[in-house]
């Protein structure tokens, strides 16, 4: 039988299928056995590309972060650049919420995550922020963006007005939040982003 023109497996294909599993079922659902079955190969075949499951998860995270637009950093004024980058970062996270807890741990050795951290820090330092302050700002932005992508605030409230009417009078309209979750969550993110950037601008003016 002739050899196939293209290999059955590639790093890109493995990461694609692994990402689909994690997106649908969470990180705990990913195993080399499950991944091999989905790819139609034997589990040892994966080890030609990745030595461990942890390397596969790293590659998933690296691929997600690689899609975040960084072009505004170092090009636009730092307040506008931070806003645009935060929105792009959150958009990537929201497409893959099951990976957010893993990515929130930090860049580790992932090239795309390190490039992102380097771009944010470099843009702030070049704009005039002291390096120590730039480090704290990068951390604060990551906390804010990752936290906003972990889940929906509005969907945490059930559609049951009777639950809130008696004991929680200040939540009397909370049963409406789930039905408006997209607007509530998006406007809450923008409110928090405005507050964060506005506060940083005041600090920058006082340097």
C-alpha cells in the first residue's frame, strides 16, 4: 500500500482536536487515550509529537494566546492600547472558557504567552511607566480580564422572583439578569475597564 501523501498526525491537528474536547467537556475530559481515539490513532502515536498530556495542554494555551492581537501595543497611546488589548484578550478567553483557569496561572514557558507579557510590559515602560509599576499593571490587567472571562455574573442568578422577594429585597430584580446576561456582562466589563484605565491615567499624571 502506498504511503499517505500527508502524515495522519501533526502537532496542529492534535491541538485542534484536543482544544475541541476541552471546549466541550473541560480539561479533565482530556487524556491521551481519549485524544487518540478521537484522532483515530493509537495513543503511542501522540508521543511522536508531544511527550506528555501537559505538553498538549501547554500547546492549547499557546495557540489560544497566539490569536490575541498585540499590534496596538507600542503603537497607540498606552491607555487606548491597553483598552484594545484587554478586549482582544478577553475575546480569546471567552471562546475557550474551560482553558481560562489554566492560562490564568501565568505564561510558564509558552512562547505566545511570553510574547504577550513582553509586549504589554514593553509598551508601558516605553510610554514612561517605571518597570515595577508596569509589572503590577500587567498583573492587574490579567487578573481583571481572566476573572471577567471565567463565567457570567448575570447567569449566576436564577429566574425565580419569589426567591428574592422576601429575604433579599435589594435583589428584587435579580431574576431578570439571566435574560439580559449578554448586555449585563459586557457592560460590566466595560465599566470595570473604564475604571481601571481612568485610575491608571491619574496615577500616570502624578509620576
